[in-house]
């Protein structure tokens, strides 16, 4: 038997999760990185990073709209 099956998967840091979520927002993610994300990312980090990404996206849209209308 292989010892790799017994190893616990490593967890990606919150900053690493932010990077993965940012690339997912853009839509550019390699299949190899996606497969790694499925096993390494913490689901709580993904939800928090997604909410942060949405808040930043909305803030950018509001800034653009306000600057165009003024």
C-alpha cells in the first residue's frame, strides 16, 4: 500500500484561497490547479473569499456608475 493515501491533504492558506477565487471570478483556471483546489481548499475560506470578491466587484461597479453619471 502507498503511504500517500494515508497522508492528510494540506490546507491552502486564506491568501491562496483568495487567489484561487480571484482566478475563478475571471474564469481563468488550469485543470491541474482546479483539481488541486478541490482537495486542498477549505470550504469556509472559499465562502468568505467569494463574499469579499463580490463586495469588491459591487464596489467597482458602483464607482464606475457614479463616475459616469457625474
